[in-house]
């Protein structure tokens, strides 16, 4: 498999991929290793994972460089991701023992106890856009809980996935407890056909739906962290319109908009619309686009070349239906998958850009007259990941957020994830939850004991 740099389309490295035979061999090895790993005391497993976190922080510059080379993520954002993902380890250190230890439910003639056993050998089919964040949400929590992990990195973040394996093994995770499975969707298919005890996927709705249908007959846990078409509504009572525009722009364009919880569509109340648009466009025009290895770069290349065509198609469709380009709207000349950050106004829900997931440096901003109009537009989607409202009045914002079927609601913030609360989607945005105590227990199954002495 050839790995290319999306900033200049040069070949970085060629990697030998797994075969059907090597997948089967690794899976059988993990089945044996998992039994021994489960027998390791919980505190000792946790200590090994915390050691892994220390190794990562010691090598953060080198790891960020690898991530930037293969995904095009600007280097400072790569550093930010790796540094920020450490909060998952902090969360596990604080809470894992509490939520994975046996619980005595009743004392008496019959003592009733719940114990939590690992699922077994699970597949983590992961994503390229935030491989540390979305990977950690699964494989670190699964390992602490006593599972063995088949880790399938995206083909667009393979080198990062191999670094996960290297450092986990170095920290003390046995090689027959965590294994990287290298390749394209063909290797993922081999995992779907394997006898595993759970499937945890991060990626697109279409692939998630396919995985769920392929493994349904196994009756094992399936969790899907899928996409979004995340709305942001800016009410006319925001105390600082310019600051609201700056925050909204970062929510839309950080990591080139390649985030499942990036702001994908914006609604602005009529009274502040013109002021907001002016400030928003000024902010976006100020973003530095260029070499992702430069610490000054905020906008790098789009990671997947096929996504460039999707975004350009959305722009063409929007213009056909009457949209106006305020900045951007085209691919740069020369090497690399660069699209100038694009802001569209005069948009509506007849346009693909307001209905389909973009997953790139493009945003549509629509004028609305009332909170009710904004609510009707915000809920007009098949996705249900996040929604945000900027307003001075929490009650007014909650009147909208409480009625939206989303997994995460933001008031005066957006595009953020915390390990203290569940990360979950509704409708086409997924199934199940990672993070929080629910994410810790996503990788175990309860066993009830009735103990009469």
C-alpha cells in the first residue's frame, strides 16, 4: 500500500498490508493473549496504559510530524491533538477502577454483586481525521477493561497506527493483546468476517451502516461513531458579534473542517446578519494556508483527494441554486489537495451544502428571522451529532437545544469533546457512546452474582 503526502502528492512510504491469512493468524493470537491479559489486575493494566501516555508525550514532536505528513493536518494542530488526547488517560486514571470494579448491590442472606467482564477480542476500525482522539476513545478504554484489540487504522493514518502499536508494546501491552491490521477496506472486511466479540467503528454513515448489517447475525456489541451536519445558530442578543463570528469560523474550519463535530451550517438572526458575515469573512480571509509543516499554517490540504471533488461539487450546486461566494470557492493550482476556505451566503436547504456532510473547508451561512425558523432548519437533517446556539440567554438557547435530537448540545461553544461526558450520536450519526463512565463500561459486560452463604 502506498502512502502519499496530501500536501504535495509525493510518496512517503510503501507498507506491506495484511492478508486474509495474516488477519486470521493475528485474531487467533489475540484470542489466546486476551485470556492472560484479563487475568492481569486492573490497576496493573491501567498502569501500563498510563505508561503508554508518558511515552507518547515524550515523543510528541516526532509523532506530530508523522501525523502531519500522512494527513496534511497543520503541525500545530497535530501537536494540539496529541497533547489534548492525553485527557483520556487522565480520565481513565481518575475513574476506571471505580467503574470497572465489582459492585455490591445488596447485603443480606443472599449477597447480590455485579462484576464487569471484558467483551473479549474487539475490532477498532478507526478514522484518520483525529486518530489520537477517536482511537483513544476505543482502544485505550478497551485495553484497560481487559480486552484484546484488533486495531485497523485508516489507510490515510497508517503510520500513526503503527506508532500506536509500537508504543503500546513498549509500555507493556503484550503483542498478542494489541495488533495493528494494515490495509484498505479489504482488511476491514476480513475483520467483519472474523469471530470477534465487538465492533467499534468511526467513519461515514454509509460504512457504519454496512458494518452493522454485516455483523448483525453475530449478536455482539456494535458501536458506530459516524458523521454529522452540525448546525450553529447565532441569536441577535450575542454580546459581541465579532467574537461570535471568530469562534464560529474556528468551529467550521479547524482541521480544514475535517471533523465529525465541525460546524457544517450556520444560521444567523436577521438583526446581526450583516455584521456577523463581515466579521466572519474577515476572519476566514486571515487564515494562513500553506505547508502543513509550518507552525504558522492554519489551513492545510484536504486529506483525501476524492473529497476535493465532493466539495467542489457542493460549491457548483450552491451557485446553480443562487448562492453567493464571499471568499474562496476554488482549488489552488499546483501540487496538493488544497481548497481555499469557502464561505457561501444566500444559501437554503435546496442546496447540497446545507444538507450533505461536507467534511472540508466550506460553510454555508443562512439568514433567519426567528428562533422558530432557526429551529426548523436546524432539525432538518438525517444526522444527530451536535448542535450549538450562541446567545446571551441560556433559557432562550435551551428552548431550542432541548428540542433537537442530538447527542451533544453546545451553548456559546462548539466543536469540543470532553471525556467527562458521553460522546454519542443519534439517527445517522451513530449508535452507542464512548467517553464518560458509559464509555468505560462500553467495553465490558455485566455478570450478576447471587451469593448465599
